[in-house]
């Protein structure tokens, strides 16, 4: 079998080698981070919740991870060799990596972790192409695929519900029951429901020698802090108050009014995490006028996306309708929305809509409610009657993701998928997951993308996907929005990313 070696770790080292901070790092202290929700689980395989990623990715690592630009790079793997036919991946593991229980990581742990994820991981479909996974040497693991999958390393490195490596004895436990024992720079200390979770520096952590600085979810994950306390503070005003009174060092999610109030305050730095998510407007294509292309086109023509985003996220949005973020090699940068009220009225007249009241479901966070309210006003101008139905996220997402009934429109953030890239962004619309009715063209484009190894051809397939989404008004990408993050000036070297990374930072 002929193998092709990917020397990704060396490339990363050359890129990141000169990026070490010029100021002196200081060990010690407890950094307190205000996050909106408690993790539903500390078993990383069992949940894709954002709150879980924020905490679990400090304790767990993966074979491959995403760098700052979301490219898959080695993490617990030292390198990978891929067969000429694209079906066999041989991973060489880094040596001497320790778990938090003192055990040295080996191939058996990697095999057990991947096998566990295949059977019941929160995003098990990511690795459904695996045929077999086996230990093939003292420091090697071999994965054989059923068919070529161009996105395999990207899927393996997904942070959504990470395919984390844990001790084999933990991987033997049922989903949701594994103890939080990983290889990451911080280890679990305590969890108090409705209060906080505390992590401590793992002094036996083995940094990846290929890096000198943090790089996305990979890189040099150096823990300077003694402990990190993640406090669960769901109410925005309470998070801001805790920040301003010095109870927390980092507020992961603030709003524009607080950002403006703190501008120029020497005690804080307000940072933008932008883009952080796409504001997506969904149609229920399984029932009602959402089944009618003329109706969907009328809605797309009627709306002013910038007015919607500008109201929901003042000073914190990008007018960009690509389904991946700027900076991705697959980003097209095209404007696919243009308001044309006259055309909207003409399309509506050709549709099956007869003035009936339609239901717009939204969860109760302010930006989504604001976005839905502006949308309601804009489509009223062409004669579409909308009723807003507001609820908490579990209730609304349960309706929108699982039911064909009880809704016609839904808006929410679409964050991790555009970060991960084309396959992840497309997957939400495959087999009608996001729109409740499959589109055969989208399904075909997704299948072709997964088997296409040529990057140029992949870009063409993704551009065709974006055109199909716009032409058929399968869903409307309103643009990108971000987060304001407020950082105490006692916390040094923090940089916004997909999670609040607490490695590479220190307290003064």
C-alpha cells in the first residue's frame, strides 16, 4: 500500500514560530469567566452544546484539530499518511502524552474513543464513513474508510461535539457517563449546578512541540493560570454587573450598550468576535406557503437584510451572504440578496398565499426577537401577515428541528457550521434537515463534495450550492453577526475565538 505523508505539523511550526508574545507571562491565579449556560454534560462525545465546548475543550483534545483559520492540523496525532486511493489513514501518535489520571495515551485509547463515538456520539454521522479502526503499531492507529471522503480530516477535527480522546476504560462507559479525564492543559476540579465549574492547570500536560503559540483549537496550549472558574450567568445584566464589579475577568457575551458604556474605560477592553454566526432565516418547506417557490422568492425580495441585522446587532454585523466565513478559501463574497419590493409583490401575486396568518417562531434572546420584529414589518408591506411566537430555546428548537407543524418561519444563529467549512455548512440542509423537505439538488451536491478530492472542483460545487440556496430560496442568509466580549485588563493576552480559550493567558 502506497502512502502519502502530510507534514502538517512542520508547516504549522513554521507559520507560528515567531508569534510568541513579547511581554512576560506570569503563572498563578484564578481567572473567572462568565458564560451564559452550564454545560449539559462533561462527556465531550455526548453533546454539541456551545456551553459544553467552552469548558470541555480545555480538558480534552482530538487527533486533529482546527487551526486559527479552521484548517485541520495534527493535535494528538504527530502526522498522518493517506493511501493513494484515499481509503486508508495511518496516524502516528505523539509520544509521552498523559491523561489527567496519570496514564500515558496509547493506540488502544484512541481506538476505543473513536469506536465509542461511532456508536453514539452527538455528531456520529461525521465519521460514518469509517469501516474499521485499529491499533497498527506501538504508536500508530489505522482507519480504513468505506469510500473516499474528502472531508474526513475536517470531520475528525470538528469541535462541534469533539471526537475527544479519553482513556479506554472511560470510553467503555455508556454515553454521558464518562468522567472528564482528558489530555488537555486543564483538568476537572468541581462542578456546582447553577453556579460554576472549576478547572485546574494540569502540571503534567505535554504541549505539542510543533508549536510555540496557540493556534485555533490546536497549537501550544500553555496553562499559566492555576485555576479557571466558569460561572453560569444567563442574564445579560448580571454578567455585565459581575464584570464591572471585578467578580469576573471575562464576560464572553455582552451587548452593544455595555460596549459603548465601557469604551475608554481603562479597566476593561471590549473585543469583537466577528463573525461569530450567520443569522439564518428558515422556511418550513413541508407545509403551507413555504412549499411554494414563488412565495419564498417574494419573501427574499421583500426583505432588507441590513436593516434587520443593523437593528438586531448594532455595530456588530457583516453584510455577507456566503455560507462560510470570510477568510475561508471557499468564501465567495457574493451579495445574494437585493431588496425589490415591486418584484416581491409580483412574486407574491403568483403564489398560493391568500393572506392567512403565518407563524414565525423565535427563542427569547433579544437579537432574534428584534430580527423577527423587523422582518414582520418588512413583509407586512407586501401583504404577508405574520404572528410571532416566542419561547425558550429548548421549546422553539424542538419545534423547528423536529416538527413540520406549528411554524412557517424561524430565525436563529448558525455558528459552528460556517466556521468548519463547506461540508458542515451544507450538511444542515441535506435530506431536508433545516427546511423540513429535501432538495435533491442540494443532496447531490453534498454527496459530490464529500467524494471530490480536487479543491478547485470542491469550490465549484460549493458555489453551486450557494446559488441553489439563493435561487430556490431554500433559506435566507441575512449576513454575519458577532459578540462583544468584555475583558478585564488584569487578564492578559486574551484573543476572541470560537470558545473562550484560557490557555496562553495570564493574570497581572
